[in-house]
């Protein structure tokens, strides 16, 4: 059905220039797939949301009366908003996709694997400390970007129970000091916790300057393959699909998407 060997590597991707949002359509004799590669934004006035609404209306018109699924970059949604604007403010393009799916009666699909699956995969090649530094660096970027109304210490310590379980690390206590000590051990230098740029650099999967970059690339490729398996599952189930994911994923997955064939006798999507 789908040739995942065509998935673009990060070496190939790093040499690719593309627009964001990045949009394309795949159509077979019987089905239609729209892929909207977005920028991550919680601003309802961002120009990409006008384009998203335009492409969504087009998709709805072309699939009238047929089965539809919307696949978003999330593993769950804890709250449903009542308007598209509120949904975007709350969860960005993920919220927009969830709202549009609900409004149209389309099936909402969460495209992300569980954290436990990602961590189990990473533990095959990376240490617990490396994995913790990666995920907490992502969290620190989030703290900086969203100006969270908590101290960084309080924000990070709230993750302790989660990573005790995920990493099987019973005596773990997450703190700014611990993250600094892990960074010092891995990079042979201290960490400037207020320098957001550092966390963007070490978690960037498109460059390889450290083990954390390698880890980031590994988890991203794992996620790409999982996302593609979800797309294939619902395609084989006879659904027309509207995917809303980050633009990088859209670009890297495009060659695989074009390897899709018509669904045949249906597929159990339960």
C-alpha cells in the first residue's frame, strides 16, 4: 500500500527549501488526501489559518457524503472549545483541526504515538539522562515561548512523576540544577537556562552537533513512521483524509504519500 522507504531523510531535508504552510493533494480513483503542513501558531490572525479554511471548504465540497478523517499532531485533547478562534488560541493548528472535524462530523485521529512508546524506542540507543535533557529542553523552549506564569523551577518539577514512570527512574527529582548538571556532563559546560537559542539548537533534528541532536532526529523519524502508519490505516479504511501537521513532516512524508494506492475491501479502523 505505502512505501515507507521513500521517507525523506534529514540529510535530504536539510538541503530542501520549502514554503510554510506547505500544502499538497493526493488523489486516487476513489479517495482524496489533503496535507496541510503548518507553522506552529496559536494566533488566529496568522495568515495560514485563512488558507487552512479555504482548503478545508474545498475538501468538504469534494468529499460530500463520503467518509472523512482529520489527522492532527497530538495524542489527545483534554478540552473542546466552542469556536474556531478559541480552538486556535488553545491548541494552535491542532485545535483548528479538532474543531473542523467536530463541526463537520468527520472522524478525528490523533497522529502521535504515546510518550511511553517513544521513550521505549529511544532507550535502545540513548541514556535516561540524554532522553530527559531532550524532553526538558523542549519544555524549556515552551516555557520561554509561552511566558508561562510559573517559575521555571516549578514548571520543570511538575514533570517529575511523569518521567519517573517513563524512564523507570524512581528517585528522579527534576530541577533546574539537574538539567544544568546533565548538560554539563554531556557538553562539558554549564547551561545558560535563560538562553532560549541553546534549547532550539540542541533539539534541532536537522543538524548533528551532539548526541541530543541525534536523539531528536531519531524520535522525529520514529514519529514520521508512526504518523504514516495512521494515514495508511485510515486510507485503507476508505476514508478521505485531511492531515494537519508541521510543515517539516509534510515535506518529508510527501514521497511516501504519493505511493498510496486505492483502498480495496476496507480495513478495520477500530
